[in-house]
C-alpha cells in the first residue's frame, strides 16, 4: 500500500489529459439515472472527456475501471472493461470493490470524533492507552500514528515482514498454493512483527507510510469504545450516511453482491506466453484490518468524502487538525499527508483524499467541497503496463478536476 501512495506523486510528471482509447464497455444493469458508458462517450463534452479518460485505464491493461463524479452539475458514472476475464461479463458501475487504504480516512475520522468527545487526545502518548505493545510507546503520540510520523516499521510493505517477495513468480505461486491468501493475520500479530524490528526513525522526526500505525489505531478504537473498529466506524459513519453497500469483512474472503474480479499478474520473463493473471478476488483481508480492509462502492465513498469535506463529520477545529499536513517528500510539496487525509497538488490546484491498493484492486478518492471523485480499477500486467495505468489514472484525475478550467 505504501508503494501505491507514493506512485500518486511519482506519476504526476507524466500526466495525460486525453489518450487514444479503446471502445468503452457499457455497465450492466446500471442504477437509475446512470447512462451507459457508450452513450456518455457519444454525448461529448464533459461526460465524453471523462469517459475517454476512464477508458484509457483499460486501454493501458486494467481489466476494469469504474468511477463516479459528484459536483454541482449532478452525478456522473462511467465504466470500462470486464468484471471477469473468464466470462467477459461487463463491469457494473454499482459494483463493490476492496477500497484498500481509503479505509484509513474513515478510521482517522472516527479517532478524531473520539478526540472531540475528549475520550482521546491527539498528543496522548500511545503508552497511556495501549501499554506494552511497542517499545518506546511513551514517546509515540496518537497524532503521530494518524500522520505516519511514528517511525514504526511496516511488516506489510517491507521484505522480511508478513509477506515473502510476491514479485518473484515461484515465490508467489508457492505462497498461493500454501493458502497465503486465506491466512488470518491479526492486528496484534502485525504490531508484534513491527515491534520486533528496529524503528525507521525516532518518533516525530520524519515521515514514512506504515500500516502498523493504523493497526494500532484500530486497537485504540477498540480499547476506547469497547467495540471492534469496524463496528464503531459503521455506527458512526457508514450507518448515519446511508453507506449501505459498505462493510468491514473481518476474515471473510468474498465480496458480496456484484463486483469486479481482481488479478495479480505473474510474469516469468522466460519467453512468449509467460504471463499469467491470477484471480485474487477471494482473500482474507485481516492483515489489512483498520489500515485497508473496507469493501465499498464509488457512490458510498463519494457520499463519505462529501460529508467529510463539507464539515458534517467533524467540527472546524478538528478538520483543521486533519488537514494540517507534513511533507512526504523533502524535495517538494506535491503530496503532503495530514491525519488520515492527504493533500495532492494537481495542475489546477490541490485536492484532498486518499488512495488504496490491496491485492487486485486500486482505489482513488479525492475531492474538494464542490467536487468528489471515486475511482476503482483492477490493475494487472507487467511493470511497464502498471506504469501506463498509473499515467492513465492521473490523467483521469486531471480530466475530472482540471479540464476546461
């Protein structure tokens, strides 16, 4: 997931506003008011540019891409590609997907609500609430967990952690055969793996994206409220906002309801025909937990993003805290990180949000108070194709927020 976040900034230098695209695939059984992708493309104008930019993702190799944009002009939904490579079924714009690290923004909002209720303090030391879990917890604050300045090592994104080198074909196949996708990894196991490793830096002295921070925040929510993090986020955010298609799956491997399949590409580089797209749709997401296990839809995510950015979930004081950022790259300010909410600088100005990457699924959720966009695509292919999909993804965001301005 750290790699995915970093690529949001890295891809900016090669943004494309429009690229040659293949014909779009219409969404099957779209919700009421959702025009088929082909019709949107024919209409031209804003809808056509958005559809063209979305279809560039599947032209670059993604098996599917769906998006929703909400602004003063209404709601636009688009889809391209297929939900299942085996059947060729068209993707549905109302389908569910794994949202990955977008989960962090919902978890951070819940923690900040607890701060507003004076049940937690942003500058409380971790040791006050969760003693004995990590060395030096008396010097790590809740704020540092939220903005990834704790220095805690991430066993989900570094070699030597909970995953072997899954980019090695033989290693990946052995891991799959051994049930790696179905294995349960608890938050406390992740934290223990991090605690057994030296920290990346002293708390507060630098920035490094680490899922360990949000595993601890999930445990902190549980300790403070007496409820599992998923129950508390559901009670405070999902249910009040009517996000009825969103859920925290726990250890359940499936995605209920209509959804696109996710794939992991194995490239042996031994000659023609050496590429295999492995279906990784069914997986136990317990390792992602409070850092990235949410299942959602574009409509639900935009509903959350709109409520958050309009100040409906947090009072102004806490929104100021959430949007107070630190640099993620000393060389520039293109991507800065707040309390579970990033600020990304597009060509026409900044947007707020988060992205997410989990086996088989990539998600982007960005917005302003007036416009929100949620995008899910199922990337696949070799490193060159992955880079092309990152360029197409950035092109879509530029088109949504900047084209015509």
